[in-house]
């Protein structure tokens, strides 16, 4: 599939519940729900995201 990015899957409202719902149906990367990812994680600090990616 390849990474197409998650931007098109973002909800209009960027609240935590809305983002959690969108994460369940996101197909933006190879870790899409029907593949290998068990859950989505949210980080407030992009430096932390870079450290674990």
C-alpha cells in the first residue's frame, strides 16, 4: 500500500475522542487497522514522536 499520509483521514473536530475515532478507520500507512497495528498512540510533543518512530 505505501504511506499516503493521514491528513485526509483527520476529522473536522480535532478533539481527542474525534481523533481516536478517526484513528480506527485511518488507512494512511502500512500500519492501518486491518494490518499489524494493535492501537494508535497520540503524542503532544513531536520530538517524542521522532524518538519512538
